[in-house]
C-alpha cells in the first residue's frame, strides 16, 4: 500500500482511540514512527483546575509494528472496525488494570504492544451479505 494509504489507515486508528475516555478537555492522539514501529500516543485529562499546566493527565502508548499496520491496511472496512474495537478494548483493559493498582489513580501512564491476534479477523460471517 502506498504511503498516503498507510497514513490514512493510521489516522483511522487514531480517531478510534481519541474517543475512548471521558475528559474535561479534548483528548489528543499522535502517531510517530521509529524504525519498524509505529507509536500511537493517547493523552487525556483526568483532573483540571485554574492553572492548566497542572492538569492531571493519563497517557497510553500503543506500539504497532509495520507488519501489523500492513495487515490492518489490507482489511476491508468492516474488518478494520473490528480491529479498532479490539485495540480500544486492549488499551482500556491495560489502563483500567493500571489505575486499579494502589496509588496509581491519578498517576497513569501505560505502554503496550498490540498482539498479532488482534489483527486476525475471520472471513465468516463477514463475507455473507
């Protein structure tokens, strides 16, 4: 797939992630590549005050390798949505588990790798329409 097509697919994942968590301010998501890895970093505010420099933020960084991005890009729209849902579930599970640990409710930062199985979407029943 061409670079523009891959960029669009990465942006799809960014848009899926940015709507995940409630935040008093607009969440942000960014992507960057380092070698054969794409990093998607989602940041959202969990507490704010008069001085916005003191906002309490959570950050989740999702690592995808080039093969996973290529597999995602090759999927049709319905299957890409399934993968987006799986990625959101993966991030949510890790963030919830991390925030459930004592003393981490307001200090939350997590980095995780996506498992290849997230991108395995069967043809059935999606090819019967």
